[in-house]
C-alpha cells in the first residue's frame, strides 16, 4: 500500500484504488478491527473525485456530486 495518502477535496476522506480498498477491508476483517473503532464494510466510488472511499455502513449510497 501507499504511504502517501491522497485526500478527497470534497469529503476529506482518504482516496483508495479498488485494489487498495479491498486490501484495507480484508485486513480490518482479518484482525477484527483492533486498529479501528469501526470495521469498513463497503467501498464506494466517490462522485466528486472518482476514487474509492470506505464506509462502515452496510447499505451506504453516496449523494450526487454538488458540482
């Protein structure tokens, strides 16, 4: 994984590629959330930046872009 984390200008969340998002979710699931308060359950494509973000909500649907 990358050490340089890109931040979404619209949401302020960390941007991931599809592969990176999957790797983070698998790692958190494997270790039971020891390093996070909430285990990410889903990755979604941000309508603003086009990258993947993680959410702990099972049925999260991102809002449409404001721009």
